[in-house]
C-alpha cells in the first residue's frame, strides 16, 4: 500500500487554496479578446505549443507538492467537465471557481470552519454554506436559461463562431458548416498539409456507442478514441471470455481491428490492452443500446457480416470475407449522449454490375438500404414506428463536416486547430440551448440582481472583471459579442459544484511521492551545495568580525598612544 501524508483544518485549506490558485492564476490571464497565451511543453513528440485554451493550460500543470497537486487536480475537474459537455467555456469555469474559492476561504478563520453570511442571518458552517452555494447556482442557472435567445439564422451562428475562434472570416466558414450539418451534425477537425483552411461535407453514419475502457482513449484532449483505416467485426454476442477473441482472430490476416459488441468483460479488456503492447490492435466499441435492425444497419454501412447469436452464428466462424471496413471511427468517452461517428464504410462504395456485356454503375448498399427505409416510412401509420425509421435513416445518411487545418508552422497549425475545435463546439452548444450576451455581461447582469450578501455574486462578476483587467483598458462589449448559453450555464454549474465540495474539506490525504535514486542524488547534491554556501557565509561573517575586532583594537591602541603623548 502506498504511503500517505496528511494535513488538517487550516493547513489543509491553505494547501487546497495554493494548489487551486496556481491553476487559477495561470488560466485567468487567457480570458477575453486581449487574453494572453501560454507556451507549454509538447506531447507525443511534438514541439512546444502555444494556446489560450483554459482546460489545456490547466491540464498541462503538474505540481511537485503532493497536497497542492491533489487540490489542483480536483479544482481543474470543473473545467474538464465543462469541456466534456460543451467543449467551450473552460476558462470562465476556472475564473468563477477561483474567485469563489478565494472569497470563501478568505472568510474562514484559522480556528473556525464557519463564517457569517447575510443570507444565513448568522454564522454558517461549511456544510450549510455548501448547500447555500448550490441553491444559489440553481437560481442563476434558471436566469441564464430565461435570457437565452434561440439561434434563428446563420448570422446568429456566425457571431458565436467569430467570438470563439477570434477571426471573423474563419468564424463564417465554421458557422456555415455547423449550420449545414445541423444540431445533431458532426464536424471533424484534422490537420491539413496545404497551409490553408479547407472544408468538406461528406456522408457518414452515427450509432449510439461507448468506449469500452478509458485505456483506449487515444485523443486525450477531446476524450475520444479515434481509429483510421481498419477492418470491422459486428456481433450482438457479449464478449466475456478472452478465449472468444482468440477463437476468431486466429482466422484473420490482420493485426488491426475494431469490434462492435454489446459488452466486453474486464478480463477481455485487460487482454486487449496487453495485445496492444504486442502490436495486435483491437479497438472495442460497446453498443448495448442497438436493436437487431440497427445492428443490421451497422453491417450494411461497414459491409460486415452480422455475427448474430439469434441466428446461431458462432464467433469462430469469422474469416476475412466477413469483415467490414471503415476509413475512420470516432467514439466519445463522456457521460452525455454522444454517438459514434463513422466515415468511409465498406457499404458506401458504389458497386458495378455486368448486363449483356455492358458494365453499369450501381448504387451503394447504404443507398439501397436508405431507399428501402424511406419506402417503409411512407407506408408506416404508427407515429412512433415512423420516427424510429427516420432515426435509422439519419444514422445511415448523416452529414459529416471536415475542416482541414493547415498553417506555416506546427505551432500555428496546432493553435488554429484548438481554436477551431472550440468554435465548432460553441456553435453546437448554441444550436442546442441558444446564446446570451458575451464578454461576461450575461453573468454580470444576473449578479447585479442578487442580494449583496450572496457569496456567488462576486464570483459571477469575475469573468467580466477579468476580461477588463486583461485588456488593461475599458473594453466596450458590443451586441455582436455573444456566448453559447450552454457553456455559460455549465461554467456556473461546474464551478460552484467543485467549490461547494472543496470548502467542506477538513483533512487532505495525498499519496506520498516516491523518491527514485536520481531524485535522491539530486537532493543530496542540493543539500551539499546549501551546506557549502552556509559554511562560506559563516566563514565570511567570522572573517568580517575578526577584521572589525582588529580594527577596533588598532583604534584603541592609537587613542592610548595619543593619550600618552598628552
């Protein structure tokens, strides 16, 4: 068992505040149109990168002190939650949370965990204070929903995209694509190689799916599992025994595969992770919500044979000819409902047929399937069944937007890619819940309606004040500056949630950092250097004192000689 450390009461609060403030101070400087960027270390062999994305800055900070690190990790959880659900508003989340945490901890004394509040009519302990904050947040969230304006035109969406990406022309490109693919559409942002921004709308498919385990998330920044150019197996059998995987992979001539199945047991997932290390890549995708006809749709799109347990088809019968194909698969690892996005399925390829010696082009299998489903919609009289058929058609024929980001340097390309991704998510959030006044004005106006004693009031003013501070002058925020209501709502919700938890902490128990031999040698060398420096300082002081004493003796001796002369 790992060794731990421990701090209580005010010492624990000091550690929490210090760790949180390191994140808060680094992130808040990036808020607003005049916010600065952070230069951070590169990952996965990349060169150092520049960004003003709040959650990226927060996630790049790792602290040496165990107590501060524990607090920092807990604090940035708020921004990560906002990023997962909205993809935007992460900096605002941290600014609200940082201001609120400092305000509350600043009112707690060294010996007491209670503060006097106007709303409580007296002293309130941290548990009741936590409940008060959550209650106030609910009121604020309802006010945000009340002032939200629905997106009614492309121009509305262009405002959202332009503010987020900080470029009017690029904002129009992103807004146009978001408007075209619609509220449930998917836009993929990838690296380009032409040095310019390119866009494309392609046909894809969407199915309800989940990542089987976090170990398979290979795009940590967006909580995604991304697979490209690989064969596909589709089955409605639950994979609960590692031997099931071996029963069919032994017949295949590929070391890369995606498997769609309703369930994967822990032992199977452990084996798949180990197989990855040995060069055999199987990407597991959980599809517990798919019905038989949806499994069949998935097989039509990918071109795979349906390994159907109800038809008695065994896994060990799978061969290369039963595999489907995908050019790309993206699966989100978040709690909120997000469909897996598939592009370039084997069933989308157009076929050819030979009639009396003349070769003719035929529709793809997906096109044929959609035609059949459309005819069934026309004939269906039960409304719920008709909607189900329409959802299946939408799943098979989704519009997928692609933005290829190119630039002169890798740093510029990465910076633009991050900004475009934020703008894409901002557009999606605005299509879902509308928009509100931007630049912190929405929260500022709501804060001004709260009573003066409400602890949440200064925290809601913080984003506006921070934007003004970062601009170093009075910044006029016009009507064209708008923010998605969803990201604004989630910023408040997650910021208050994490602070309401942190203020109740009376003891911190992190794991103690293990010291490796290299660290130990460095500590010894540092100690020797400090000892040498202190020894030199001591000897210097002694020499100074000796010199001063000798000088004093000379002075006394000279005075005596002069006295004798008198």
